[in-house]
């Protein structure tokens, strides 16, 4: 009996016992669909993170921040440890041919504003003029915070387009209006000088919608000059624990970072007994994020693999039942001269067909579920070809592995005893 005949015989057997075949495939279907769903969602997550990375100019953005030295004298910060305005300006001046701008922010504050007797939550970002370069903000009306605003401690602010439309009726209608922001300990009036279009990643926005969140919560960021914020808190020094540097296109960010790090530490932190400044490129951060996503996907895939193992055991169990039910058929074939290898091949092929059909259904289901979730999140991606090939190969391997024992048992049946079986 050739391979084609074995396949047709296997399909006829599955057709004759549809419900049993479906229940047998169920474990395979669940396992394969889980793996493909995870692969699809992983690609969606990675694509979304890459979108954010590209929107923020990640290839040209590097971060510098404080870190403890190997054997610090203390594990807490004092003002003398902080990165000063002098350090930031010195770095910008010394490396001006490679660094386009320096950006930073003070502590992010949660606050509220009241418009027409209704309270709205705000997230206030005290920033400098360069911060727009590494944020996802594009001005649609008015202007952004300038160096003059920071230098003169002006109480001005920049709000999102959706805030402007919701609170003042239109984007341009918000310009020049007063926005009263209530902090925990103070209330400050700001003049709106600009409106930006907030563009959060479709994935995050979709997740908010899926969880029943208010999409306006993604648009509540307000930017103010860091200097006016410091004045409100009684701080006279512009101290930060980190800052960002945006490099010009074509600059080797890694090489620049090493030069800047060495310069800062040798010039300003040589005598500091506890802290130093280190750098991290956004590309390195992206690598870590992708590594975390990959690890999470791998762990979940292992869990999904357990269902494949259970499904394989189910296949073996059903194949043993099939061997028992077809004992007389096996006896007749052996009496007519069928070799053990032909009997063994027949049942292995049947096992592979069961797992292969289950795998194909699982792949289709996994792609469908993954993209359905992706549509809810606002992004669609296809699973990798490698994961599909791996899923099909794995399902066939399960068929061979778990089908061999029942097939071998069938091949070793004594034809006389098999013909007597009732």
C-alpha cells in the first residue's frame, strides 16, 4: 500500500469518526493556536514599540544619568551629586558639532484643572525648550516652550489638541487663554501659548479602549517651563538626575556617548566618592525591551507546549483505541501478506494526518485570534513564517512520536489471534 493510499485510508477513518477525531485534535489545535497567537501578538508589540522608538527619533537619542560607583561612600543623593545646568551647557557647547540639543525634565506632577465647574486630571511635565525633540509632540497651533520662557521663569504652558478642543472649543481658541493648575500645595495660573497634536502609539490607545479606559487620559499632558516649576517649589538650582542628548544625523551615537561620559566624569565627578554619570542609547533600551518581550513570549510558548504534549498523549490514546477496534482488519491484511512495516506505516500516517489537520486548524485559529486582538489594539501583524513552519513541523513530529507506539503494537499483532478477535 503506497503513501497516497495510506493518506486516503486515514482521511476515510477520520470522516467515519468525525467527533472523535475533532476531540483528538483539540489539544493540538489549542497548543498550536496559542503559539501562533503569541507570535502574532509579539510581532504587534514589537512593531508598536519600534513605532514609538522611530517617532521619538530613537536612533539619535541618548540618555545620561547618575549611577552609584563601585564602592560608594553613601547610597543616597545630595544636591552636590546632581547634574547641574553648568554641566548640561558645557556638554552642549563642547560637543556642539555632534549634539543638536540637550533636553531634560523635572519631576512629573499630577495635578487638576477646573473648567466650568468640572475637574480634569492633568500630568504636568516641567521641561526645557529641547524636550520637544525627543517627545511625540507636533505643534498644531501657537509655539512650544522657548529658552526665553525658561530664562524669564514665565508661567506659560503647552496643551494637547484634544484638551484645547474639549476645554476651549478649538485649538486656536485656546491660545492666550488662562489655565489654572491646582497642585498638591499650590495653585498657579498659566497662559496657553501652544497646542500640540498628541500621537500615542495605536497599541497603547487600543489597549486603553479594550480595557474600557478613557482615551482622553492619553491626552492630559501639559508642558511648562522647568524654571517656573522650580520657582514654585522654592528651588533655585536647575538640578536633574538625568538629561537627554539629541545627536545630528550621521553621528556615531555610541562613540559620542563614550566621549561625553568620560568628559563629565573626569571634569565634574572625579572627586565625587559615591556617584558617576553613565550613558545609555535608546537603541540599547530597545534591545532590552525586545529581549523582555521575547522572554515573555518564550515562557508563554512553553506553557502552550504543555497543551501540545497533552494533545499528543490524547492522539496516542485514540490510536490505541483505533488499533483495538481494527484488530480483525489488521489480521486480514497480515494474512494476505502485508508486512509489519506496511501496518506500522498505515497507523503512523493516520496519526500524522490527525496532528497535521489539527495543526493547520490551530494555525488559522491563532492567526485569526492574534489579528482580532490586534485590531482591537489598532495594529495588525502577521506571525513569522518561521513560527508557522515550526508549528507544522512540531505537529507532524508529535504525530510520529505519539503514533509510533500504537502503530508498532498493531504491526506486532499475531494474524491468527487478530482474526479470532471479536
